[in-house]
């Protein structure tokens, strides 16, 4: 198996070319083509083709977003368990104050720096991007879909 590129804040976002470029590109072109066809030859079947084009595009959105939502819930649970194990008692009591987005960002913090980053996050109600900027020792997540 080939070695993975070390993950950092700069390269942790994942693009799947087959989905993001090909599938979404084909669906976008399909919408344009069907709308042009409807304008040139109005009728039931060309109108239905436009409805179907938008339906397929919506389907592709949900096919991607539903698993990501489930994955976010799993990450939230994993991080809550990790925080319960690693945080000092005063911070443990404040874990329910963290949003799912904050927990998702905190997964990249190393065990050693996690208490400090959680404290900063709670003190400033930091958004995901800011949390990630404050992480010094990146803990990669190669399993994100």
C-alpha cells in the first residue's frame, strides 16, 4: 500500500474527482441542456426532462449529505468519549456546551494540546476554521468520507 501524504490543515479537505467534477458536472450540464430544450421546444416531455434533471441533482446532493451527517454524528460521539478521557474535571463538565461543528474540528488536535484548545474554544465560542488554526500538532483523520 502506498504511503499517505501527511495530513495538515492546508490539505485535509477531500475532493473526490469522480463525484465533485464528473457527476456534478454532468448533472449541471444536464440542467442547462434540458432548460435549453424546453425553451426551444416547449411541451410536456421537455418540461418533465427539466423536472427530472433537477430531481437527479437533488438526489446527488442527498446521496452525499446524508452519509456526511451520519459521519458527523459518529465523530461527535468519538470526540465526546475522547474528551471524557483526556480533559481535566472542570472542562469535562463543559463538554455539552461544544457544538457538533466544534467537536468535529477538535478531532484534529493532538491529545497533549486538546485541553488547551478546548478551553480556548469554550472561552471564545470559536468556529471550526478558527479551532483548526489554533491546532499546532495535527492529528490526521484519513477515514473522513
